C-alpha cells in the first residue's frame, strides 16, 4: 500500500484528500460491506460519499450495464436519440412534481448546479444569487462562488454576485435562545432585509435541504418553504440541490425539498442515481429549460451506459420502497446515537433518514474538534466501520449508508459508532 500511496502523491494533486493515516484501497464489495487490498472486510457507512445507494454488487444494475455494453454502444452523444436517456428523463420529470418538467443530464453534481445557475441567471437577466451559509455546491468556478463553506472555497473571485442567508446556524450565539419558529421568522426577516438593501434583482436561491459537506447541518423543516413565499413575491427562482438528498434518502420525502412543503422551479441531482456510475442532471420547468438561446450538449451526459445503470437503480429504489427503509433504519440508528449527546466530547447528534452525523467538540472548551473527529474516523476503521467526515471545521462524523441497509447491519453500525465515540470521549477526558 505504501508503494501505491507514493505513486498517488506523485501524480495527483495535494489538495485531493485521502482518509486515514494509512489510506485504504477498496478492492471488492457486496451489499453494505467492502473489502480492502489486504482482505479485511468493513461495514461501509459512507458508500462513496452517499453515492452507492443500493450498496455493492447489485445484480440488477450490473445486468443493465452489461446488456447495454453488449450492444457495442457505450457512447453516442446527445446528438443522437438515446432510449435509456429519454425513458429516465420521463420518469424523473414525473417524480419531480415540477409542472411541465424537462431534464438535462450531466456527469456530476457540479455540472448540474452550473447548469441550473445558467438557467436561472439567464431567465432573470441577473447575476445575483442567494445561497446558504455552510452550503457546498461543487468545485467549479461558478459553484465555488455559491459555496458558503470556507474549507472548500478555493477562490474569492466569482462570476456571480452572491448573498448568503442563514438557515443552518440555529445553534449560533445570535439564535440559540430562539425557538424553531422564532428562528425561522428571524431568517425570513433577514432575507427580506437582504432583498431590500443589497440585492435588488436576484435570479435565484440555491440551497441544499441537508448540507452534505457541512456535516448534515439542515434548515428546520419549513424554512425553505417560508423563504419561497418571499421569493415568489419577487419572481425569484428556487434551485434545490438534491445531489445528496434525492431518491428518498431522507426517509420522509423522495426529494429533500419535500420536507419544506414546496416544489422548486429546478432541482439538481447526481451521486446516488447511478449507484456509482457517473451521472448528474437538472430537472426544471420546461419554459426555463427551453429558454436558453444558444445550443448546448453534454458529450458524455446521459450516455447509454450511465442511463441504463440509473434506470435500474431508480427502478430498484421504487420497487423495494427504499425510502421507507431509509426512514426505518435511520430511526433505529439515530435513536441509539442520541445517547452520545451526554458525552463531553459530543456537541450534537443529528440526522434525517439515512443521513446522520455526530459533531465532536473539545470536552473542556466546547470548541469544534477536528482532532477528535479524526481520531473517531480512525477508531471506527479499526473496529471495521467506514464513516465520513465533514463540517466547516472538519469536526463532524457523517454517515450515509446504502438505502438497502438491513436490520442487522443498521444495529451493528449503530453499536460500533457508540463504542467508537465513547472510546474517543474517554480518551479526551481532562
């Protein structure tokens, strides 16, 4: 492994992080478990950053991909008709609930968000965009501009005029004394103030219903709906970034924005739709999608192989009602993890469906502790569990297991997390 690590560091950028003091090479997988190059098995609670929503070695996806590859056509481009692409777009348009929806496929969430921003800014004739503090929307020039997470913001240069709103900072000193309703009202009042004072011609608000990279911080249910009431008064469009929250992962809604009781003008998606195969896209009102005056293609977007995989994945999600499983297994895990809130080294435990997080803090000062999160990441691996890490300060353990997670694997992962965090807390005690 040290030889592969040396080669990695020699040819790949230093800003592309690797987990663990001794980085892991995953060489096999089945269900919710993966195997590393040394033959050790792990229960995977991070699934390629919330991407392998069906887990590993899924026959239905493999067979759909093999059938397409067997035709000899892996790629044709969007200049030709692609049956899988059309059929997948029809299904996503229907599921979205957006009136007269149309779909454009890309290769990633970054590209999807770029496309949505293009649609909105053209439609409104404005470069002014609202985004949430703590949000992450991609690594390109435009999506970095609307990212409100300094750990992932490479440049202050921007092609957009961005104004940041509150939404996931209820615990901040200015708001922590408020009830949830009072916090929503304060956020809405701030939005109105922004529109009145500094943002006269806003194109759109782009927001994640659950902020993935920010350690699954989330607005209280209903806040984005309250925002949309104000946006609608001004003709401002809403883009819901569903790259991590789509396809039923939150358990309580098929798309995360549904927890706020509204339908946006556009939604972006990627990650889980292909269960590991490269696909992303935008679903938006047809008039917005059709309004662009110049031609556009995505050379690899919506290619036959990826759309075959995506159709099989989406069919599996719906046929097996994985949204309900996400709600059930997520409740099992989160209900157990709530006990960790009593520990001095744990600032918060939160989640929705199969998106849940444990926020680590210095047990004496209460300050965010990326060091303790790093220790927990390593300690979980030692126990045979893979988890993720996030938060603006890098102090949050975040988990997004496969939506096919079984009762036994949910209970095992929960117990391993409890054991891991308690051990780290005990070691951090003054």
